[in-house]
C-alpha cells in the first residue's frame, strides 16, 4: 500500500530543512512544504530579482531547487518584518529575537488553522510546531519532530557560563534570552511530548536529552548529509612546509568555542606559523577584540562558491565547539577534502576517524586544543592521504544517503 504524502514545515529554508523536503518529495511523500519567506516564481520572487546581487544571493537560499512550487505555501509577514529591522546590533538583535518568537507562534498557528482533512504526517521543528501538532492530534495525523540542537536548558547554561568567563555576563542580548528562556523551553517540551517520532542528528544530542530526563524511546538518530565531494579540490591545495593555515566557518560565538580559541591564540604554545581566517559573523564584537593580528584575520560571511574555494586551499577547518547537535561546517569541509580539528561535542564528529579525517579533542580545554594543533602539525606527511579520506567520507555520508535514511527511518517506525 502506497504511503500517504505529508507536510514538512519550518520558518526557514536552511540546508537541513531543504534536504528533508527533497527526501520526501523524491519518494512522492510530500504533500506541502510550508515556510515563511520563499524565493520563487511569485510576486515576492520578482521583488527579490530587482534587488542588488548580495540580497539576491541571500534570497536564493530561501528556495528548494527541483521542487514543484505548487507544493510550496508561505507565510512571509513576520520574517519580512524581522529582516527589515534597522540599527546597530545592540538594538537589532533583541528586537529580532522577539519578532522571531512571535513569528514562530504565528507561523504554527497559521498552518494549524489550515491543515487539510487528509494528511499522511506532519514534520516540524523545535519551537515552531506546537499548534500544528495539537491540531494534527485531533485528526490523528502522525507528528514527526526534528530537534537540531542539544537540550535547551543545557545550551542556555553553557552560553551563560561562557559569557561570564569572557566578562560579558551583562550583555543585553544574553539578558533578553535569559528572561524568555523558561517560557520557550516549556513550549519545546510540549512539542516533544506530542511527537510520535523524534529525529536528532547525533548521539551527543540524544544523550543530552536523556541526561535531562526526557523520554528518548521515540528518538532516532539520523546524521545530516554532505555536499557532493569535489575531486578538483585536491589539485587546488598547495601545502606549505612551515605554515599551518586554519579556517573557522560560521558565527564566532562562545558556544562555538570563541573563548577557547581566544585564549589559545595568546598562549605561548600556539604553534609557530599557524594562523586562522574567520569566515562568518561576529554577533558580539567584544569577543573579537585584542587578538594578535598576525594569528587571526576576519573576513565576514562569504558566498558558498567562495567558501568552497577557501576550503580547498586551507590546511584544516578548526571548530572548537562546546555544543553542536551536528555542525554542518564539518561535512562541508570533508566534501572539499579538508581535514578538521574539532571536539567530541560536535555531532558530526561521530562520523570521523581520529587521525584519518582530522583530529578530535576534548571540548572546553585550551590545553587540549593546543595539543590537537600540534598533533595535526606533526602528521604533516599524512595530510594528502587525509584529504583523500575526507572526500571518501563525504561520499559515504552524502545528502542522497541522508534522503534514504530519513524516509526509511519514518517508514520503519510504521508511521505511514
């Protein structure tokens, strides 16, 4: 008997959301994709076409290639309002945070009122699913819940500890998040309790919820995928006999290990010839001050195409994260043949083999980070073999493999 198509919904069109949508669509299991802003053949899409290229590049991320747009429904008001907020970060970020929360509630309420009479399942994400799940339960639609991050209280506690260690405990944005955290976590707990099946992307994520007392019997681990492996990247890389060229990809935040890197950069045991280029936003400028300019350089956010080129020329990606449900920067690096230096708290690190695809070290330790850098440098003769192994790892964990796993997981759970 053919499975019934269902609804996938999320306010963004982030890569992991896009690939989940395509996974179900390729198996004719997608009835609707519901999102906020969507760039496509619509009046809104025509509006984006008239904007400067930098804005068009951002808009193109808000679409799902190869998806019939008849299946796409959008609710753009709140996200459009949030993105239009002017002013410096100290003003913009707290207001954006409040609009994000209100927008998620309105997003879920809007879809809940418009659920069809027949639907094979609803597939939502944390903080934007509560009203939809409640409505789905009245119609006996199976509810699938994906949680990309580690347990919410643990994440907030970790952020507070890191900010305090950096002397940023009075940060206005942190204080705003603290005031709203209990209410937001309660909402996510209710979504968790309503779900029939819960998807996380790593064992470290599952364990974080189990340790916090959540029922994890319904939890299944499905690692995210990697972009297509780039064979050309091996030819673009030219090693230096004395330098260690590191890159950081993604926001430079305490949770990602900004404090650990700051302390390592100023440590006398920082490897000679090592430097790091940061490609990503710096939400809290204070964390980027007073660092040695010969060891760290700032580039801001760049396009995906430029990032592939940067990855293919670097020696390693450094991600000293303290808590990452997955860490897609790692799979992106492997797809370009780039070894990684990361921690045991990065979910994607569960896919790698130590001293084959890079170096794995204990999270939260400056000494462990420095030791990992020296270990990586000592294996310089093996770097070419590691880069080949990284490409193979990306092939074994491609988005196509993810498509198969996510559909098989839900099917095996007998939801359909």
